[in-house]
């Protein structure tokens, strides 16, 4: 893309931004403004958001989003397209309609900066888990912003002094998804309707401006920028203030230890099958005595770590083939074709017998799994894939003998640019 700007009318430090890649998570009220700011600063922008634009929030979005033409479009794809004419020469913008659960640590690690513009605590906590799983020296800077009524805030961190979870009240994170059954699969609840948070478009755009300013200052290397929170308070108590957040005692986020070593698998989770992964891992470990842990997704205080092969229709009770990861399965997914056609809903009030669930994958796993791609088996793009060697240990009492090696697919960060939807 050729730039439309006259460089003489722009800041002298602008070339510092040309090589920078920024990932913006959330492309709504704050994210659309943040994307506009970063693109105009002269950096590349990627966006992730599963949602689409609605008319009722039109007064909160950046003017790059057109009203009413863009109503109904996926936010991330739409904003990436709308900012494209504003990009600096050589820069790119790309949007992916996806839930954050579809991304792993290695995609996040491939950016220079991440701006987290989401308003729910579960997504912030999940992002923090991914972020803290990245070895410290490869962590990008993270900027997290938010609004409350007319107030706006933004915090920037390098992942060395405190984590994002240090900034969240643990009480906000307590409402884990209710289990629908005492046995069987963990079925992820569809994220509930958020309570309406009243905030203005002005507060959203100021939050995005604060984030952009923190990013700008970090890139030009200004002093006392990192690990600070900036807060804007509207009239009648107008103020702009800077504070230094403190690490939280016993923070579960700070306890996450990134793997010491990450080995490479050739290809990406989109094209490597389980069979191929088993071969590549066996070559790397020089043994066939290992198992690959099914991806574990910790979301809203619930761990989803199983792959469901078979279950029963949760409407009529008939056996069905599922072949989905627990964390990507919702209750209505557990229905037979007849019940889907007849629009019968899955029932919460019945305790169905447990299905067939795998927690580890080996060469002895169900043959149908061998030709499935790692992504279809539940591994996100950029996942850390945990491989466990028991070395003769019988159970976890024998922990000392069990070793874990982490693998990742080398093509995953690049593949992010080849998709527009992840589901
Ligand atoms: Zn922490
Ligand atoms: Zn049925």
C-alpha cells in the first residue's frame, strides 16, 4: 500500500513505527479508535473480535466505521478494511473474527505491542494466562484500557513487574460457568448477556487516545512510561493522573511459569494432523512413549481439557458422534440431527450419562483422530502443545519421573494473516 501522507507534515520520529506490529483485541467502542490511532501513527495493525457492529452502539465507534453501512459486519474485519487507506507505506492491517480462545501464546508473542480493548474480566484473565505463558524476554508490551461512565483509563506493562491479573479484583472473576451435569463433558456456556455499562463515545475515544499515547511514548523511548496507569477524570473533577500499579499478593497470574524450552513442529495447527504431529514429536524426543495432552482452556474459572468423541443427544438421549473439544462445545451442539431439524432444545434439567472423552492423544487413540488437524482437535493458533512422558511412572504420585515438553507449530503466527474467521 502506498502512503497518502505528506511526511513533512508528520512527526520526525514516525519512521520508528513502520516496523511495529500491534495486535488490538476487541474492535468496538475503544478498539476501533485505537486501530485508527495506531494506523495513523504509521504502524501495522491486526484486530481480533468475534462480534459484529450494531446500530445501538453506533454513537461509540470511531468515525472510520460507517453508519449505517457497516451494521452487521464483523467488527475486526470491518475496522481493518476501513483503516487500510490510512496505512503507512509497507504496513498492513488485518482483522480476524474470532474468540480469544482461538489464539495461543505464540501468536501474541509475534507482535511488538498488544492493546487489550475488551470489557469483560474473563477475556482479560484469559489473555493474561496466554501472555504469562510467553517466556519473559519475548513478551510484547501490553496496554489495557477501559472506561467507566465518563472516566477513562489505560495501563501499560512489560510483564516484568506485575501482570494484568494483578489489576483485576479476584471477586470479579468468581462467577465461573455453572456445570450442567455432575458427570461427563465440560460444556462451555455461551457468554451471558453483559450488564449494560453506560459509557460515552467520548470516554471510549479518550481511553484509546491514552493507550495510543502510551504506545507512542514507549516506542520513542520516553522515560517513566512503562508499568504506569494513566487516568482521565471528566468534569466536574477534571484531572489527568499517572500512578504506578503494585503487584497483587498471591496473584494466580504471576504464578504462571512459561516453558523453559519450546520445540518446533513444522507446519501450522491448520495443516498438521495428529498422525503427523505424533511422528514429528517422536523424532524430536527419540521415543514413541509419550502422550499429547488435549489442549486445556481455563476460562471463567472452569478447566476445559477434554476432547469429546461420543455423547448422547441432550434433547432425546440418542447416542451421537461429537468430535469436538469441550471448550468449543456448547450445550446446543450436543443434539442429534433429528432434534436440530425439529428445533428441539438441549435440556439442562436432565443428568445424561457421561460421553466418551479423551484427555490425552497417543498413537493408540481412536483412528478417526489421526487424520484430524490439530486445530480441529482444539489447539488454538499459536498453541503451546504439552507432551508428557511418563518414563515408567504409573500415576502422579510418581511425579518426579514425569517430564513435559512443550511444542508449537512454527507457521502459526504467519497463518493468522491467511484467515478471516476462526471458529
Ligand atoms: Zn499478577
Ligand atoms: Zn436427539
